[in-house]
C-alpha cells in the first residue's frame, strides 16, 4: 500500500476532500493534487454568494493553511495544466511535459462556463478566483447586466444590487430557475429582487452581447458591465482521452465513482453518477455533493488498493443553498421534477417549507429561511429511496 500513488487532477472541493479523506482512511502512499489556478485550494462558494462585499483575499478564502497540507504529506501543485492522461502507462501528462505516475487517478476537473455564439468570448464569467477579483473591480458602482437567471446569475445580481448598482437580468426561459424549483418559489425570488431594484426580463433571446452592451432579437438594448452566467459544461476532455465513457451529463461513473477505465475515477461537478430514482447518469453541481464525492471516492480507492477501509456513507440526495439579500434558500433533492407541492408557511415572506412531489413520491423540497428543515427533508427523501430499493 505504501508504494501506491494517487494523483488528483483538480484542486476544487471534490479533489481536495478526496486527498484529505485518503489520509483519514489510512492511506499512506503519495498523494498529489494538481490544480490549474495559481492559488492554494479555496472556498469557491465565496465567489458568488456575496461577490462585491466579501473579502476575497487569499488568506480569507483559502480552505486550509499551507502547513495543513505539509503535515499530512499531501503535495499540492498549483498553476499546472494536465493536457493528457496516458491510461496505459498510468501517467497524467502536463502541458509543460511533466509526467505524474499514478496507481489511482481522480478526475475532479469540474467544468467551464457555457458559451453561445451570440455572446462575445470577451464577456466575463464567474468561475475562478481571478474572475471574482476582476468583477469586484469592474462592477463597483456601475450598471450591471447579467445574462442568465440561474442561481449564480441571481446571486451576482443580488450582490451588485446590494452594493448600489442598477442591475438587469436577462433570462431566456419564461421564468428564472425553471429547472430547479417550483414556479411559486421562483416568483417569490423575482419579487424579492424587484424590491431591491433588480429588473428581471424573461423570454429574452440575445442577438449580440459584448462586455459593455447587450442587444436582443426584438431590438432592445442594455448597457453596463455585462456578465455571462448561463451555466457550465463539464470538463470531460481528459476522461475522453483516457478512454472513459462520457455522456451529456459528464463522465459516467458507477455508484462508487469508478469510471470504466481501470484505475481512473471521477468526482464532483464532472462526474455523472447513477440517479437514485432513474438510474440514469446524472451530474449535481453542488458544493456539498462535491464534498461528499471526495469522501466517497477516497474510500473507494483505498478499498480498491487493498486497504481495509469502510465505504463512506454519503447521501444520494443533493442539498444546495443560495442566499439573496440575507434570505437563505435551501434546495433539497429534485424539486424541479415535481408535479405538485405542499406548502407549510409563507413563501412570499421567505418563511416556508415547500415539499415537492412527483405523484405520491416526495422527490424534493425548498426551504425558505428554515435551514434545519433542509437536512431533515434530505434524510426523509433518503429513507424513501431506501424503502423503494427494499420493496
């Protein structure tokens, strides 16, 4: 076991949790984490939750102090781009020619911002620390136009509006957050943003967007600092090059995050794990899911390498949160898949638990201002899934 080598490509929360969890599981071999960014691992959630007001200096947002990694003998390599995986030789090959031999490889490569032809590539996005620092400087006091009414887009809008900027959100769908929450909750969020001066335009088709202007197909024009927040695409190129199966949702993995290439695993935003209800490969873009993937893939690797490690018992039901003007909203399971809801409390007042059903099955929930309810409902849905398996 001591001679086995684990290489983790990606220094986000999935990759870095995998490294920590390998040590917690008793793995004593070399562990190397390779990240493209120049900084040590940091909390990516800080980038969007309070973009303009947050202190985003390295010391404030880093996950651990440098000595933490040294004490655990975890090698962190920054500013390094892995260009190829040689699965036959079991090596990760960097763009500068460096080769990193592995017995187990974790692809925790995350994703890249989605692009469309109508949006100039020069329009900024928010994915990395450097993006956030640039936006903090550009957005201060300026009119802001956000393309995309998803969670990240609305968090950026809330941060900019709270800092005093006039904000416009342009969303292609008939409403915001149509894939992730019931219409009733989305309507309450739209109203909350309107109360803070944010103009949300839906059913908008972009004709052209530059860093300073947006023109729509119906001739409307918007000026300001333009930000593209239209989602992300999983970074699957390394997995494809290694011969792993890749589908629309990401890198196809089994329940324990193994790919179909020996010695290669995937975790976090890039991994498409079987959906617990449908069995279809499904990707979840949540911080907590990525953290749990890190724990699970570490125990999977430890067991595959011969260590007597207990499998990490991580939930299959996703849990995420978003914050708008101090209002906490938790998303549990798959509320966007529901055909009916039950409401306990006041949605408009952001004090409610919204249970989401597909027929008779509880498939998700949205908790407004009730953070403890989110974890309880996650457990309830987990238990429901377990009962379905037994039945």
